[in-house]
C-alpha cells in the first residue's frame, strides 16, 4: 500500500520531465514560450509569417513566425496561436527566412564613405546586412572619425572596421624593409592601441603585400598583442598562399604562431591553395589548423566560392624587394639595366606560379581598353613577352586582375570545415563583390551539394558574428538585432560574371537591416539603416 502512491508520484514526475525535455528540444515550442511574454506587450512593427526558418545555429529549418519591434526581434513562434498583431505582415510562405548574412572580408571602406555608393546595394542584394572592412592590412587608423562620418551620412549595411598593420607601418616607417627601432615599434603599437580604443574589431595584416611583408613575425606579434589586450581579433592575408616565399603551409604555421604568442584569435582571410605548386595542400592545411584548434588556439578562416582570386598585376608578379621605397623606386628599378634582368626573371617565375599569361584577366585599371583581356592576349597584340607587357602596363599606372589559380577540390575541402565562413573579399572588377553569398547557395549547396543549406547559412551568419564578436547579431533570436533575409530557394543566384562583374544578385525578396526594410519585393528601398559596429 505504501509503495503505490510513491510509484505514481515517480511516474508523474517522469512524464513531466519528459514533456519539459520534448518542449526544450523543439525549437518552435521553446521559442513560443519565451516569445509570448514579450509579444503581448504591444503591437509589432513587422511580422514575417509562414516561412521556413533557419535560425543561423546550423539546425535544420523549422516553421514559425518572426516579429520585429523597433530594431529588434520581439517575437518568435506561432503568431496566430499567440494572437499577436503587427502593423505590417510579410507572407513568407514558400520562402526561406534566415539571419542577415555577415561578410568578414570586404573592400567596402571607400564605397561606404562615397555618397553615391554608401548604400552598399550590391551587398544588400546578396542578403548581406553586415560587412567588415579594413582587411589585408589596409584598414584605417582613425576608425573613430570614420564611424562618425558613416553615422552622419548614413550607410546601407552595418559595418565594422579593422585597423591595418600595413597602414600603421607605412605611416611610421614609410616603404622601407628595415626592422623598426624601439621607438618606431612603440609608435606602431600606440597607433594600433588607439584604433582599438576607438572601436576597431581587431587588426588586419596583408603580409603578402608591401609594406606589410617587410615586417617579421616578431614585429606582428608585438602589434597583435595590443589588439589582443583589448579583446580584438587578428585577421590576415597571409605572407604566402602559394610557393613565393615561405609557402602556404609555412604561412599557416606563422599565423598559428602569432595566435599562440600574441594570445589572440587568428583568422585567415580567403583561405586557398594558390597555384599548381600547392594544389592539394588544402588537406595538410586543414590538418595543421585542426591540430592547433585542438590545442586551444582559436583559428578560423573565410573563403569566397570562385576559382580566381583578385589582385593587382603588380602584387601578383613583382617581387617585394623591387617595391622597397615605394612606387617611384619600382619605376626606377624597371628601367635600370642592372636590376631589370633579375626583376624579369623573378616575374617569369611568378607568372608561371599563377598559371601563365592566359590565367591573368585584366579587370580594372587606368587604360580601360585593356579590361576584359588576358595578359596573354595583350602581349600577343603588342608583340612582347607577357612579362614585358606587364611591365608596360605597370609603368602606365597598373591594373587590377582576376587571377585564375585555384582548384575546385581545394575550394570544396576548405568549404566543408566547421571553422570556414563565407567572405567575399569583394573588389572592383571581380564578380565576387556582387555574387559571393548567392553563388555559394546556388552552386555549392543546391547544385553540387558540397555543404547543406543550414551549414552554409551558419557559415554566413552566426559563425562570423561569434568569430568577430558582433554582439546580438548573426542569429534569429529573441532580443537580437532584426537583421533578417527572406529569399526564394528556387531563384537565389549570382548574376555577376568575369565579363559583367557588376550584375546584382537575384532571389532576395526582403532584406531587413536593424528592423528596417532595405530590400522589398527584390528591390532596394533606398533605406540607409546600417550602423557602425564598434567593438564592445
Ligand atoms: Zn586579401
């Protein structure tokens, strides 16, 4: 007799516990419970109803509604059941709802500061609601001033900044390849610290480029430590993505060493195996990074879904020693009969590394007649060797190039890693500036099935927000900023090509930035709803 009620009690407890577990496991139920309290306080501004929702966490889709009040997500659940009302409702049935995409590597610094291009429309049409810029070591020092300017004039997407080690070194030491004196090092550290205190998210390097490449690893560690002390990240276009100097794997080891010794999370920009010399090294690169991660070093990377990189003719072919002292010194070396043979010989080797003259496509530059032609075609036309033609172009003001140097297997290997996020590295003349995010979905998710849709969305939102420590962004979560995209799985695609790199992407029906509609019915609304994102 005594035992029976006990058993009954245990049974009731068991069932209660099971119910709680089931509710907790179901994202919709979990959201509804917490959402209703908030939602019933007052009417919502915007309700997105009936979509397949990917919340950015990497979980599969669930069907629920999302409500926005002001600049935040204020309701998640079943709107009809909860009887919530909104000033405006978007019918998302048959569409995908996801967090606004975050691009960790862009060259939008000039665009956002330009009154004609500050809307960042090419990114909004990709579903990108937040960009980070100042990468490759080229970021500004006075980030506070830039944030204020952006706040005053308005910007189309949110934007964070990185202070550039190349800019800092250039300011203190000009274009010398010398080591810094103790005083110069102190000045550089001070500039990094100042930019971090003004809200930079971290420090970027372009160790492949001049003058960033003139800094030894120890110098970088000293500067990175200033960013580390202030909660920043180290973001690097590595010293070598190919076989120019220390090699792809040597560069990955250098980046990891910087992370370990400066005690800072390290992020590899546009991870790739550049050129046939290093094709296939994605396997070893991934193994090295996974080992470092297992040892507790925070290593991540971003990647764009194209086989061509974008650079300048000078950066692709000219060795760094020839750039010491700056552009005027380079011009002197080109015409100096003493140095010219060594210069052309090294340029020949670099051209081979990049796949030859047919794999360099001119995408921008002073001479507009060259755009759309390969270096090989130009050389033939001028009856010159490709390197001679390249030197002529460099002397006449230089050119931007799309450099076809990657292999799909390496791209796919990197894309599958849990620590690789989507990043455009968008630059003028390369289609990635207009197409990266939709292209990854269309080509690598839907067509080739290299990664799943929830995986790709996570790699384009939450993973990036966490890596760069962007607070309350990157997920569809109650109380988070209302950066939301609604797109059509059937039509989402890039339109930009190497021939026509400035075609806007298609398929984004609605893009919401801080609660405001920036894209509506697949058209830019003219909203400037973006905000500077300062490190917090
Ligand atoms: Zn770069």
